């Protein structure tokens, strides 16, 4: 019996050692986090509609890159060139749009884990990445451009966290500069702060050396910062050489800024007041004219013309900021007043409990870190502080954007990653003395397995039964795309949208008409009159709002009598539509 017991202990020890070796390896973390991301986003392509709004406009720029190799500097050329490159594999807008979202979320899962492994112990790094991966606010964000913008930001953090040398700091600065010029202009603040702090640090280091050593090191520092910046300049010049908007870049950037101020102010105004029921996206100019005396003022113009109104806007955004942070941490907000542009999940008492726990953990961790600051600086922070500094600068940018525009979670992604890394670092500070390597490895293995098993695919559970109106219309008309794309074709109709026009007609020769808004029976004459009012229209699409029986047949007959030929029609419950072409005169 003693021999058997001894042998059992040896085998158990060997098993525990084997588990420890497996779970502490990098490949275990990366494989499991990828499996977790794939599971959460599984069947996205079966349930999610074609992305609306901004993505459809970026699709036009992506198509420009694909077809003629040009882009627009004012509208995130790094993103649109990536988006357009996927058109080499398919010309189906839905396939390409869905594929580029999947590629982005997988890349982010890998990058978030890579960054966290530089800043935190392997177990907490995996938990931080899993925290990112399982929240729908991250992988199901409204627009892909905000997800993509996080990729270069994380690359900059990864570089400087991997090896905190002058070259690493220089490369990170160059990545930030390129991202500012070719992706997100608001990162100029983080880029400037980063370069100032880095150069001040290098200057201080040189001042502590002798003159001869300083001159030698100065050449290395100049190389470390100068070469990456030169390469960034070459990239920007290369993009500028292919920019179709270069002659009017100033006007394009100004228009981008003023339209953003117009839309964000109007949306927030509608949350505070009831006297502006119109669309904040396409009719915000009417509100701005009324409040500021100018349809699209810049931020400085708005501040000078009506500082009180802008102060109200800023204070409202400050009020919403905690809700935006709760969305980043828990994918829920405590109120129906959304910090985003869409409704967000409501959280109950659990949300406040979780929020208070995070705040208490943070406060306790800060106190302990301060008390033992010398130990933690030497043991952990000294080699990782640059990554936390850069994430902190992203937080400064996020705060400025949140106050001046609104605290949308998509605007706060990089800051949210920094906050989660900080919270988990403070958790490590509080619990480090209890960590035993083998026990920690086994606990981590069970935790990773439990999260993988417990997490459910998001889209079948949350999107099942939701309509997909953009994809439905796109699929109906995609067969006729060669006809729609002809230079002489001008498509209009009921049931179209600006997004469908961008994806289908590539933004040219396509003008949507509003859905029928008057009551009573459908009047074929009114429908024909609306279409006829569109100059040059020679192709019309009709959907359910004008084709429901029994009036639907009258509408089609009225168009045919008015000089239109029926090209295609379907009359089934939930799938009624028709496409008609203007009859050419003999």
C-alpha cells in the first residue's frame, strides 16, 4: 500500500507539472482565446444584416481603391484600402463586408491578448482578453471602422511593451503618427503627448551621461526615432499620391469635422429636448441654424456663437460618460438613455454591484500599490510602464472625444483596454502573495475551460428572427447589378435606402424615395407621380409598402400604363417586390 500511495503521488505530481507546462505556454492562451472569439461570433454571417450607415459610405471608397487604386485621405485610407483589398476575392458586398468584420475581430482578439501578456501575468492576461472577446459591444460594434482603428493603436502598445528601447518608442511613435494621418485624426493628441514624453525622457537620459557618451547615444536616438518617422512619411506620401481628394483635402477635412459636430449635437439635443423631431443625421443643419445661426459650424465657431448651448452639450456628455464606461466593462447601461447611437442592453442591480466591486477593487489596489510602490516598480512596472503610459494617452483622447462628441463605447475602445489592464493589474497587486505557480496554472486551466463551455454563440441567441432589410433588398436586386451599374441607368423607388444604393449601385445613379406615409388606400397615380418627379429616373424598385394586396396589382398596372415595363416581380407573403424599367420611346 505505501508503494502504491507513493506511486500515485508521483504520477499526480507529474500530471500537475504537465498541466502547468501546457497552460503557461503562449500557444494555449492564443488557441483558447481564438476558440472563444469564434464561438461568440459564430454564425454572424447567418443572422447579421448588411452594416448600415457609415460602412456603406466607406464601401464606396473601398471600391474606388479596388477598381482604380485611389483612395481619399480624409476618410481613413488605411481602413478603406484593407476593405477594398478583399474585393479581389469577391464582388459581393455582403460577403466582403461580413468577411472584413470577421478578420478584424479575430485580429483584435489576438492583439488584445498579446498586449495583455506584456502587461499582466499570463492568467490575468487571458482573463483580460476573454473580457474583451465575450462582450458584444466589442465584436458587434455598430461600424467596423472603429474596430479597425484599434488595430494600429494596439500594435503601438505591443511594440513598446515588448522591449522598452529607444527604437521601440520610436516605432510606436511612427505607428501613432501614421494612424493619425491615415486613420483617426483625433489621435494627434496622443501622438503629440507620446513624442513629447519620449523625447523628454531621452533628453534626461543624455544629460546624465558624459559628453562623449551622450553624442554617441544621441546618434542612436536620432536613428531610433528618425528612421521610423521617415518610413511613416514615405507611407503618407505614397497614399497622398493615390488620393483622389488631395486638391480639396482642406475642404473635405473641414466638412468631415463640421458634419460630425452637427450630427452629434443634434442627437444629444434630441435626448434632452422634444422640439426637434427630425433626423439628426440628414437634417441636423436645421437645428444648428436655429441654435448657432449657421448650418454646419465648427467646434470653435459653435463655442463662440452660443457657448451656453455647447456647455449644455458638454455637460450632457459628461453625464453619459459613466454609462459609456459601464458599456465597455459590462455591455450594459443602467438607463434607457443610451450613450451610443443605438439602444443598449439595460442592466439591473447586478450592474451596480459589479460597478461598485470594480471601483472598490481599484481603490484598494491603488492604496496597496502606493504603499509598496518601490517593490512593485522594481518587480513589475519598470519594464512595462511605457505600455501603460501609452494606454493612458489613449484615455486622454477618449475623454476629449467623449466630452466634445459623446461617450460612445466605440470611441473609447483603446481607453477601455487600458482601464481593464489597470484593474487587473491592481487585482494582481492585491492577490500576488497568494499566487502559487502550480495551483495558479491548474486554476487557470479550469477557468479557461469553464469560460469556453459556458459562453454561448451570440448571434443565434440574440439575432434570431430579426429582419435583415438591407440584405433582403440587396439580394433581390443584385442579379440586376449589370443593368443598375450602366452609366445611363438612374434607379429610384420605394424600399431603397442610401446604404443599398451604395452597396448595389455604387452610389451613382440611385436615389431612394421615402416610404408611403399617407393613410388610406394606395393611389397608383401618387406613386407614379413621385417616381416621375425624379429627374432622369428610368428604373424603379417597388417593395411591400406599395405592393400589398389588393392595391399592389393596381400600382404595377398604373406604372405599366404610364410607360414602364415590368422586368421582375415577386408576390409572396413577406416577399413582395417589383422592378420596372422606363419604356424607351421609338
